[in-house]
C-alpha cells in the first residue's frame, strides 16, 4: 500500500508533466515522456525514501540503481506507447497512462528485488 502511495506521487508528477509538455506545449510524445519520467523518478525516489524504504547506506549506488530501473522502465514505456499509439490508434495521453500502469509492476519488482532487497 505504501509503495502505491509513493508510486502515485511519482505518477501524478509524471502524468501532469507529460500532459503539460505533450498536450499543451505540443512536444513530441517520446521526448515529453523522457523528460516527465526523469523528473518524476526523482520525486518518486524522495517520497519512497520518506515513507517506504530505508536508506541502503550508499546514496550514490541507490540513486544510480533507481535511475537504471527508470531507464529500463522508460524503454518498456516507450515501446508500449508506440504500440498503443501507432498500432491501436489510442491517444497519446491515454497511451501514456496505460503504459505507466503496465510498467508499474516492473518498477516494483526492480526496487524490491535489486535496490532494496536487504532494506525493506
């Protein structure tokens, strides 16, 4: 449940920033998705550290692994978005939301199995 709260804070930032960049400023969706995800990952990491995960003891390693999860999740996110937009004609904002929900599970597993496996 606490992971969901931390995730929702990052997701709210990601979706809000994506909407602003893509829908309002008309920035091409992959670029908007990358910018939004990079910023929201930092927010998610901060909130997660406050309410969910204890520090691993090595902040540099921890943030590096968090961004590694971010980039692998970003790769999945962009592939899913591309499929939904180009093959199924789903709007960019809805495709972003659907991709985020799918990638949520990947991020959870990466964090619990790799980043914080000894620090619940």
